[in-house]
């Protein structure tokens, strides 16, 4: 056989999927139909040009042990693996990492934005003398990098950078690169972005074409083979799966009543398999986009399908759903099996070969922190490995929302905890470890009909033991109904006021909110619970099933919840020169599950500084009131939090404390998404805070927004089932705090004083305003680009903040030299102010002065 014929036949066999069943256990080179690095076992998010996510490597145990590599924030992308076994991945901390096969760092590159999309490794290029890797960042740059193992300067590491050429589409504010990079025929680099376009970029970093869409493009494109060569297949948040030709012109689009963030996979006959937020897996005709069949799941589909093949023909499609299950389907659309992990699955399944024989193994992560290895034929668990951190602060941040990559010796996966894990193939079948589980069945029992407690981080707690909770908390519960080993899409029915669904002993005042899909019931105490007390919380009511199956029943569950102690003395204090301040980071809102699917890494990237504005002395019960001011922060290259005048946060939180138990609430604030500001009616921060200003594990958040107030997406949220009968979107989650380590934000600035603070009340038709003017001593600089000036209005009688969108209504005024000289707060017409108003002029998070009016 001549030298040129062999590679051509190998490429044809690979395209047909034949080599996937016949390759050796660990080949030196892999026959890819697109010009990725030939020696890489996993060069891009779905491994090959058809996005089959299927590896030819046998999953044999090689004798090594698991390891993890920690980053500063969550990992939501898929790692890719070089031919030398270097692992490449990005993190929400803004760094792109290269890690050695033993888990030690090789090099890293800092970008100025989050990285939540996978890279792609190309073939060796003689010109630059490297096998380049391309990755996108939230700083709106696509980076083309050297993969050289040694340390390089930033200038040497970056071969080129590319910025989007199209402005963001209406409804989007940014052009982050959140679409996974893929290499297409000829080495063209393909990626989609949040700004709403699919891009094709030449290997030298110049634009080939850009195809605008109606909304974000987050998927990895698949590339046609044979007669379809040159065509690409994508999905978009504009509710369509679509196909483009080699020039970027649209061939077809197929509407689904849900976002399409699932990366399409192409079957051996060209069938396009893709999931949608409308709960369905679609099988589409590659020439027309017409659906051949659909498979309905019980929740939105975020993950991408994986394909298994035998003798060149696709034999099964594997897809996961936010309902917590992995589904196996044959090419005709018939369900083969379903495995329920018990918590939402956003991770995309991948397929590898069994250690012996012709069997296959499906690997996938779940938001319960476990990496699962499932028998691809039966759906039974072969093993699972729990990546949940030992650290108490991160134990509840264990969601494996990233997707696995299969290397030569094991599985790599990243998680919300910020760690990349490596788990050797079949390690759990060769070693006894508390992280391992070999039970073939599901974690939930075959018959369940009850409410279960859900942690602030979103993990469902199995029934049984008493659950420990802080005395300052919001309680989230979930309805789980399973019959004959099958999970039902069951929803609680509202019962007049939703409080009618709950009884509690000992009694405490509370308010409840039902999630739009009826799966979750949130119980929000109106104050602090008693410490070290066992509460019996009974949830009872009727439920009905959805998904076309007729069913109904009633649930009556009593949960035992034990509150922890309140800690020591309340640590937040004020003085004339310095106030207690803490940082807020790692915000997560995992409930309802659709929220992290559309903004999971965005929440994790938020940074804030909170400073104590006022507090009342504690009474005999060590209780009192406290007022806190929150601003946005940015982390410098040394990891320190600095005030960010361009940040998205400026709002008050007030509430009560008892010892270290703290329950704060904010009203009429807003959270920043990539599509705009979302007005929040209520935002709670609750937990027990220690002297180091860290909230103990179990701290939680709760937020409420009216769906009609969400810009651009209100109607879609209703269709997606996020809005309850009151048009309310209720969400709960968790966060981390720490003592503020900076030296300026919480101190009285030297040489700066409040010169004046005035108030003009609004009328029914005219705006009012509060204006604070600053005076700077000679030679003093107070740059407006480095500091946040604010005005907070409160009711002088009660101390409660006036409900305003302070971020939107505040305007800083700088001098010609760039110093902050004044702050203006607009008070919209019709705003009702109390008779006596107390106004605070705030420099970053320090109250520079206070005046009372009226």
C-alpha cells in the first residue's frame, strides 16, 4: 500500500466510525477527519469533527491514582488533552491552564474575563513551530497560543488574538467567546459567541466569515462528511438548530421552543442529533433540518449527545437532562434505558471502550459531584467517583457542570468547586475508597413519594437523618416521585396561599414560594430561628405529573431540621476611622436548575465588597439591627479585591443579627446578566458569620424577580416554566464571604471630607435628587476610576433603606483632573419618601457623612 493511500483510507474509516471499534488500546496517532493534533486523545470538546464524543481507547486501569488541581473559581468547560498528556482548560478565575500528567502546573495565561468554553488543539505548524491551541475568553478575545511546555513571556505565548467583528445582537450587551472552539476542514477555526454570531477564522487569525444569529451561539459545530463536507451544524439561544455551508450561508434552521446550547452530533447516516431547552432530544435530517423523531425528557437539555457505533454504523445516542437522568436511545428514537443520578445533569456524556471485549462505557458528571461510569448496554453503574471537596467551604459547591474528556489512562472533568479531577479508568474497581461507589443501581430508591431537603448549593439530601441548618436560613425542598424505579415529572399544586402547604413545629412566621415547575418549595422564615433547636417541617399537598403521562397523588412528608449554634459575638462594627467589611464571592443560584444553565459561570465570577454602615448595640438576647452597603469589586493580579466603579453592584442590605446569626435583605436592586440588568424584588443573604467575617458552611441566598420585569426574556421564562402563578421567579443558592483584605474601601479616606449633602424631594411628576459634594485637601488625589461614590437614603425612624435602584440612579461627578468631587442620586418621580429621611454619603463602603432631613 502506498504511503498516500493508507492515510486516506484511515481517514475514511475514521469518518465512518469503523476505527472506533478496532483501534489499539493506546495508539500513538488518531485518525481524525479534521486537522486537530493527531497524537491528542481528546483535542476538542466533543473530540472529533462529527462531535460523537466517542474514544477508541480501552478503559484499562494503569496503576496510578486520582488527583485534582485547584483553580481560583469554578470550572465549567471541558478539558482537552495534548499528545504529551498535558491537560488544557480554563476557569472562571480568568486563567487558561496547562497541567502536567501528574497534576502539577505547567504554565498558565491570564485573560481579563471568565473562560467557560473548551479549547481546541491543532496540528503542528512548522511556521510558529508549535501545535497551537485556541481558546475564547469573556474579555471578548479569542487566543491562539503556543503549547510549548516551558515558561514563555505573554508576548511569546500568544500567537494572535481575535475580537468579534459584529456588534452584539439586540438583547445582548457583550461579545464574550462562550462557544467552544472547533477545527474544521482545512484548519479553519470555528467558534460562536454570546454576541450572537458563528465565526470562521483562518489559521493566521484573519476573518473568513461571520454568520449573525438572533442570539448567543454557545455550541461546538459538527462538520459534515462525504457529500455533506464543508457544511457545519450548530445551535443557538435564538431557539434554533441550524446548518451553514462552507461560506457561512444558512442552509436551514429548525425552530425548537427552547434554547439550543447542546452541540449537535452527526450519526453515521448524517442524522443530526441535538438537545433543546424544550426538554427534547431531536433527530434532524441533515439536508432539510426536518425532525425525524424526538425524545422527551422531564427537564431542559443542556448537555450534548454522544454516539456509539459498531461496524461504522451508529447504534446508540446518549443524552443527559437537567431532570437528573442519562438516556440511551437507538437510532429509531426508542428508549433503551434511563439512569437517574438524583440531581440535575448538565455535563455531556462521553463514550469509551470497556477494558475487555466489545462493550462501551458512558462517562458523565452530575451536579451531586459524582462522576459516573455506566454500562452503555444496560445503563447500570459500573462505578462512580465523588469529587466533592473535603473543604467545608466548598463541599456544597460540587456541581460537575463541565463535561468529561477521555485520556490515555483516565477521565478528566472540572467542577464548580474549581478543581480539575483526574480519575484513572476503573480505579474504583481496583481500590477501596470512600469516594467510590460500585452499587449498580440508582442512588434514589425504586419507590419514593416525598419532599426532600435541598442544600443551598443545590444537592438533594436523601431521606433519613436529621439535617443541620443555620439559624439564619431559607429552606429549599424538592418533590421527588418515583414509581417502579422510574422518576416522574411531578409538580406540587398550589393550595390557596402556598403557606397552606407547610406546617412547622416549633412555630415560626414564614412565607413560601413555589417554583414555576412545581418541583421546589422555598420556605423563607421572617426572622431568625432558634439556635440548637430541632424543627419538624411538614409539607403536604397534591401533585400531578406532566410530560404527557397522566398521574396524580398526594405528598405528606415531615423533615427534621436541626439548627446550629449562633456562634460568638456579632463581628460587624463601625468606628470613625474604619468599619468592618467583608467580600462576597462565588455566588451560585442552582435552584431552579435552569438558572445555572443560562448563567452558571456568570454568578461565580461576581465579586463584591460589603461594609458596615450602621448597627444597633445588641440587647440582652445579643440581638440587634445592622445596615450594610455593597459595591462591585474587581480582583487585581495579586487576588486582592478593589472597588470597581464600573461594577454592577451598588445596593444596601439590612436586617437582624443574634450573636453571629445574620439575616440580611435587599429590595429593588438588580443583578447583571449578559443581556441586561434584572430587577430583583427581594435578595436575602443568611448564615452565621464568624470573627474572620466568613459565613459558615450552609450560608444561603434567596432572590425573587417578576418575570415580566426581565428584559428580553420574560415571555421565554414563562414558556420554560420558571414563573409561578404569581409570575414570580424564585431562586435560592449559596455564596462565600471573607474578611476584606484591602486597605482603602472600608477606611475614612485621608484628605477627603463631605462638604455638603442635600436632598430635594420628588413630586408625583418631577424627579427629586440627593447630592453629596466632596472636598479634597491640597495635594490629595481621589481618582473616580478607582473609587465608588454613593448616597444611601433610609427611613430615619426605622432605619430601613428606601427602595431604589441605587446602581442605576447614581451618577459620579469627576473633576477635570479625574478626582471624584460629587455624587448625584436621582429619586424618580412618584417615589414615596418618609417624613424624616436619613442620608448617608458613602466613599466605597465607608460612611463619610450622614444628614437627617425633615
